């Protein structure tokens, strides 16, 4: 059976950044670690995200754990 996990990007910094290049806030980085903790025991074969920096930063550590880009 295939399982799909949807994760919304974590809290981005809103101060003066272009929408595509908004990095995560400190709180957002902590939330990204929470995503990692929740998915660690899952079997993840692929990760997809938008090219927006906040999305990439949210899932990067989780993807790395599973050896994914």
C-alpha cells in the first residue's frame, strides 16, 4: 500500500525577502526538525517539494536521512 504524507512548509521569514527566497525563521527550523522526527520511522522512497527556499529547507533534513535529493 502506498502512503502519501503532505507537509506544509515551516514558518518563513517575511521581512523584505522575495517570495521564492524566503528562508525559515528559527521557529521554522525547529518545526522542520519536528517533521524529521515524525517521519523518521516511516518508509520514504521519494520527496517532492516546490523550489521555494522555505519548502526546500523544511524537507531537506528528512530527505537527507533517507538518502534522497
